[in-house]
C-alpha cells in the first residue's frame, strides 16, 4: 500500500521549525521558504498553503510560448 502525501514538521540545523510537503512516493515537492521560531508558526504556514493553494492560478512568467 503506497504512503499518503503528508506535511512534515521538523527542526533544522539553526534550531528553527520548518515544514515540507512529501508526495506519496517520498519525494519532497514543496517546503516553507523560511524557518519559524515556533512549531505553531510552522503549522500556520502549512494551514496557509492548504487554504490558498487549491485556487491559486498558474502564471507563466517565462515570456515564452
């Protein structure tokens, strides 16, 4: 049975909280660009992504076709 996609919370080498989104195959497909002082701050970052990502448009900024 394949694993489910998941958000992971962890503490980095600078002792800051971070999050990453891991696909069912174990690949990291997104992460927070910043460290958080608290675990609660990192959780708020996850909730923000969950809230807005589903409706976010795809914008091609390459200028190409």
